[in-house]
């Protein structure tokens, strides 16, 4: 099913009520900025948008979704179980054929994870900020850490302080990814 929302407010109101919808895609129509969501829970997305309103810009949205038999209303989103990654993609001024940054590679590599991404076009190129749900499996967690280290500029895993600090932020190798 597809549904169009003429305003950000109407989208957020619907997300709060759509507890049994499985989200397939959400698109902002006509914007240069890109907002990408890969989350199956409308409630989780609603909570992210309340905590970080910069993820949801003003504009017209189209949502593609399926009805679900399950009621996810009791689902609580735990922000202490989310990693954050920062990335970009740009062309070098003196070498326009050379692209640096791991934005596309990182998003491709995160296809098996639930995450949201805010991608903005800046003067120098695209800048991305991603929130990724930390997997429960130790193998998947290790793969996520390796992926973020290889493809992001910087990344954090929660350390219980509720802040980004020198103990939980790591520098990645994503400039040359």
C-alpha cells in the first residue's frame, strides 16, 4: 500500500498510530536532502523522529507499507542499543573523477541492519549521519563494528553515559572507502 502525506506533521501523526504497519519505504518528494529509513517498525521510526526531529524535514512524504498481524504498540525503542556513524561522499576539486568517502558503500553494507540515515547535500558533497540498531548476535555485532570502522569517518557505540565522548567515539577509515 502507498500513502501520501502533504506535511511532516501528518506523517508523524500517522506513524504514531500505525503500530501494525510494516514499513517498506518512506520518501521525501522534491527535496535535495535525502532521508532514508530502513526500519520495520512504525513506532520505532516515530520515536526516532521525536528524539531527533532533524531527521524528518518539512515536505510531502510517500510511505509504502504493508499491514501486519502483529501489534508493535508495546515495543519500546532503546537508544542505548543504537550505534551512530558519520560519513560523506565528495569529488576532489583538483581531480573531479576521484570520489572519496564511504557513504554509498556504508549504506549498501548496512542493508541487513535496521537503521535510519540523514543525508544532506553540502557545498563539498554529501554528508551522512546514521543511527543503526545494534544486533544481538555477537557475530553480527563484530561484523557491524568492522563495517563501521572500514566505511565511516567516525562511529560510536553507547557506553552508558548518553553522550558522545572520547571513550566511545572511534575514527573510521571511510575517507578512502
